[in-house]
């Protein structure tokens, strides 16, 4: 076979093989499957990345809401604690005056002469031609010994109580214990609020299926953490110590504090006297002991307030009264609104060679809270139920009031009237009682509370851009959001 024939046969065989290979479909499905599997892996990675980011964002936002609210509750409860201790301070003054009179027994020393005079005039009524006067004379003779016993028994009891209680109250006032506690509470409140917020965030992270280290910081709207450097010039709690805080309005704060303390102390003393002297007001009027006791205790209280402690043991005051606020919205945002931010390290990506998180900073979530005094709510009142009237407030407590037995206790309300022809009970709508739901903007009111509000403060971009460096929260990368304006924030924020 010549070379030419060999080459021709080889070309023919190669041509036939190429034709068979073109028509052979065996193995093509495997190649397509490889490319399809690669696409599915990429899609799965994208779905898993997106799902994990969304899931983490929802969980992080829940942690931010809880942590921010926890820190805010500390602030509102400490405001109520300051209000409670203001009441306690006035009550200690009242009890000190009460037990000083019990120790001195000045009222008791004057009653024998009064009762002796009653005994002297009793015979003048006896034997009168008018039966009522005759009966009055014998009644006086019978009543005078019992009133002597009442005065003596009450004086002995109150003297024994004064021996035990008066040194305690005297020391409380002499050592300024209540104001010292209030100062310590005010100084510790920012640390407590930060700790509460951070601890709640940590516990949220530990409760996730995959434990995560979360940290939280409570911020003031002036872009300074609660307890930060601005605490030196304007503390977190919007309160003023009228004794220690050197302010331009210190005279006004001190004057207001004295008026408030005097008013509360006299009211508490009146309540103590009304409660303990009820028997004399009803059954022992001849001795005039109750009137004398009230006069002497009032004198003791006046001495305490105006002579012994005129410029000390003063109640804390709210920093700005409502009448002093020009721009209410700005004032509320600056002093009564806070932003809580929860931080966590950036979530790792699945299929990192294909997908990458476009955000280089760590993950954040935030919430905003506002501290306020709620207004009285509208309630349904049935006729005869007592309505919602009141004769003033001394601060109240959260929740419904408890009626205690004593003088002047009203009779229980009658049952609602029978249903009308339509089977309905008649009722009216009115506001809750001012006695138990006061809404005064001061530190006598114990109804301060906290709630989550839409996060709309203008400083949120600056807060989110500032690295947290307080309470051991450090090492987080923050985004650069200072260029955002309010409109941009409104578009980006889901709050």
C-alpha cells in the first residue's frame, strides 16, 4: 500500500469517527448537571446569606428594644424613687414633730386644769329646773374621769413610742440621711441604666440557638452615652439638688423646695394627728386634748422647718418646670429621650468566595425611649361609685389606690342602679381620680414611666457613627453616617 492510499484511508476513518462523535449524546447530562449544581449552590448561598441576615436583624432589633427599655425603666424607677424619698423626708419631719410633743407631754400638762374647770361647773347645772341642764351636770361628772383616763393612756402610749422612735428620726434629720441617699442614687443611676441595658442584650445573645456576644449602650440625644462626660454639666436624670448644686437658679430651687417640703410635712402631720386623735375628736372633746396636741405638734414642726433645718434636708427638684420650657419638643428630646444601640460583630458570610457583605462595619440595631408622666385616662363610672373627684394630690402611687380604715372613710359605694328598659346599666365617662393618678410635672409625682417611641431624633446618625467606649463596650467598628440628613434617615430607618 502506497503512502497515498494509507493517508486516504486514515482520513476516511477519522472523518467517520468525528461524525459518530458528533451524533453521540452520552455524558452530556453530567456536564449540564455540574453547571446547574454550581448555579444552585450560588443561589442557595445567596438565600442562606439573606435569610441569616434578616433573621439576625430581627433578633437584634428585639434585643435593642428590650435592652433600651430595660435601661429606661431604671431611669423612670429612680425618678419615682426620688419622688418617694421626697415624700419620706416630709413624713420624717412630721413624725419628728409628732414624737417631740409625745416626749414633752405639753398637751397633757394643760388638760387637768380644763377638766377641773368642768368639774367645778358641773354642780351649777345639777338641780336646774330645765331637765337637759340637770342631765348635763351629771353627765359632766361621769365623763370627766373617763377623759382623764383617755388623756393619760394616750400620753403614756405616745411617750413610750417616742422613746423608741424619736432618736431614729432625729438622727435621720441630723445626719441628712435621706438627701445623702438621693445624691448617691442620682450619681449611680447612669451606671445602673447602662448595666441593665447591657445585661439584657447579653442575655438575648446567649438565648439564641447559636450563642452570640451582644453589647448595648444607652445614649443621650446629645451624642454622649448615659454616664458620659456631659454628666458633669447636665446629669442624666433631669433633677436638681437645691442644697449642693451650684446653679444660677439655686435661690429659686431652694425656695421651691422649702415651700414643697413645708406643705407636705404639714399635710402628713395633719394626717397623723387625724388618725391618732380620732377618739378625742369624737368622744373626748371636753379635755380639748386634740386641739392642744395639734397646736403643739404644729409648733414643733415649724421649729424643725424654719429654725433647725431651714436650708438642709430639702427635697430634690425637677430641673425645669413646665412653665419654664420654651420649646417643649426640643426640651423633651434633650432631657427625656434616650437612644439604645445594640452591637454585635459582623455576621460571617456563607460561600464567602462568591458573596461578600458590602458593609464593612459591625452590625447595629437601635431603639428610642421617652420618660414621661402619663395623663389621666378616661374611665367608665357608674352612678354612685364615687366618680373621680379629688381634693388635691400628694403624689400618688402607680395603680389603683387602697382605701384604709380611719376617720372620714366614706361608706362603700352603693351597687349600680337596675338596668334600664334596654337592659343596659347607665354610666358616664370621666377622668381617673387626681388623687391616685396625678400628672403633675415634678418630683412629688411617683407616676413617672417609660415607653418605646419612634426613633426620629436628629442625632441618630451621629450616635450610630460614634464608637461606643463606656461600660466595657469597646472594639466595634461603626459606620460613617454623619452625612445623612433627616430625610435620608427617614427613608433608611424602619422605625
